[in-house]
C-alpha cells in the first residue's frame, strides 16, 4: 500500500488478500469495498465487523450461501 494511506493488508486462508484502510479525514476504516465502513472512534467494533466479513466471504462459506 502507499505510504500516504495508513492501512494494512490481511491475507486470508487460501491466499486472498484484503486491504483495510484508515481515512483520517473522513474518520472511517474501510475494507474490501466502499460500502464496508466503520468509524475510527470504535476500532474494536471495526475489528469485529472485519472479522465477520472475512468469515462470511471465505471461499468455503460462499459455496454455502449460493442457492
């Protein structure tokens, strides 16, 4: 990631990477897509949402979610 954007890359089992970015100007943590946002004032809550997102979008779970 660029030095100008604080964040980290999380590698999921299976090698898929997801970027988590902190936007200090907007006061948000974002991941994967723009609609996954959480306020930086609640980092514990952001961590819980990111963990849940990773579990829901894992390859083994995607197959079960399809009709």
